[in-house]
C-alpha cells in the first residue's frame, strides 16, 4: 500500500492523505496472490459492483498490461476510483443547471401569479370576495368588492385599505386578495 501511495502521488507526497482511502479500497477489491481471491470476495462471496461498473466506462484508464506489479495494479485501480469525485462534481453542476432551468420555466409559466410588486399608498385596488367563493349561490354574488384606496402595507404583508372617502376598513386585507383597479 505504501508503494502504491508513492506511485499514485507521483513522488509528490504533499497530498498522500487524500489517496489513503482509495489505496485501501483498491487493495480490498484486488485479487491477492496468496489466496487467489480479493478480500471483498472472501468476506461477501461476490465480486464488488462499483459505481464505475454501473454508470461509467472504467476501462478508460490506460496502463493495464500483463505482468504488472501489485503496487502498479493498485495505482491503476486508485485512478479508476479517483474519477468518481470528478463525476460527482460534474453531476452536481448538471443538477444545478437543471434546477435553474426549472426555476426559469416555473417563473415563466406562473409570471402572473408571482407578482413581487407591492401596492403603494394611494393606489386603487379591488378585493376578491373570497368569503362567498364556497357558498352555493356564488354565481350570483359579486366576485370583487371595491374600488378601495391603499393606505399602507403592514409588517406581515397585509394591507390597510380605506374607502375612497377616507373611511378606514377595520381589518387588514391579505395581499393575494388585492388586484389593481
């Protein structure tokens, strides 16, 4: 394992600690000369199925030849395993781009509902009559009430409104019920 770490670091031993898990894992899945089996096979009775075997072409690493030393074989297996971190990074970048595309598509589809503008004091609005939306006679009821004038916006996002003659309405109105007049 020590020799494979030195070879994997290419004699630059500053980053040897990053290669240790790969070296031990590569040693556990490599067939031993003394037993003829890998430690993984002896422990579980099956050959390991690596993520590289499922989704990647793991034989793209060059250097596999007949008569290779065990330390060189471990180095090549470590190179195969190192590609996994690069694959995860590229998958994360693809996922991030897909999420931004999905966000843009959502905002484009629901741009009328996603209104980020606030009503200013003095704006004229109508109020959706949500109280009568669930009654049986809703077809004949007024859908909107108003017009009203916006007085101010409260901290929780609701609005204080008043009649056009200046009379305040006691209850505040939720922003989703207001529409510009």
